[in-house]
């Protein structure tokens, strides 16, 4: 695009016809020169290859009519009827060919030395490889997002299971504590009461037996506390 602008801005084609063959004819990007009626004035080989146009003379033909056979007519019409586009901004157009190529088109005005518009310059660049790479990147990101979502769901499920297990553990410990400590505390309490002769006098053998019961009960309570 820069080379084409330079050529037309400084009238290089009028001064150096050899530069036309050396630069424009060998460009990888397609170049189509249009008059003010959007008729083709000149077209380079790259544009012919890109649009799959015959080598026959195309001068004087409407570029809209030619492009409508290889691209979406609405996009072509909007491009050709748009004002001069900002530098570096193009319009992506999908070509209607078996290769499903995508072309980026740039449209700009051509001026003479008096800064009067004399025509328009249409440049075409094949961006199929770039679009494929971008799509591959989008697909990869989507796949990564799917894997992250699946992994997050797995972690959420594991977390819910851990929470449920913790709840069951708390319930288990509460039940064990109640079922074991309650009767054991009753045994210890009665043993102390009997040793204090609340329910009557005790002989030496009875007192020794109750002392053993209390000692064993307190030892058992300590073990239960350690286990819980």
C-alpha cells in the first residue's frame, strides 16, 4: 500500500515506467487502480491471482462487477462507497472460492499535484494464514477454558465431598462423645457419692472396690478424651 501510494503521489508511473514493472508487477499484494467511476484502470498480477481473474484485458470494467463474483456483494458495495479509510485500516472479505480464502482490502484516494482526487487505489492482501492462526488460537483458548471449567467442577465436587465428610465426622464425634462420656460420668459420679458415704456407711472392702471403680473410670475417660 505504501509503495502504491508513493507511486501515485509522486507520479512515478509517468516518470519511470520501469518502476511499474519492477515494483508493482512483482508485489505480493494485489493492486487495482480505479478511476472516479470505480472502473479498472490497471491491475497487477498478484490481484489477478488472488481474485482468480483471467489474463485478459480488464480495463474499463467495473470493479464491483468483478468482485461480486468472488466476494459478498454487500461487502464490496460498502467498501467502494465508503469514504477514505483511516491508514492501516482494512475490510476483511471472504472470497467465494473452494479455498475459502480471506482477503483484507484497503481503499484510498489518489491525488494529483493539485491535490485533486483523480482515482482510487484498491490493495488486497491474502490473510487466510493469519485468520487460520487466529482461529486456531481461539479454539485453543476455548479448549483451555473448557478444561479449566471441567477442572473447577471437579475441584468443586471434591470440596463438597470433603465438606460432607467433615460434617459426618463432627456428627460422629458428637455422638461418640455423648454415648461414651454420659454413662461414664454417671459411673464416676455415683462412685464418688458412695465413697463419701452419701448413701450409707461402707466397710473397708467396699471402699477399696469403689476406689478401683473410680480409678478405672477416670483412666477410661482420659483414653476417650485422647481418642476424640
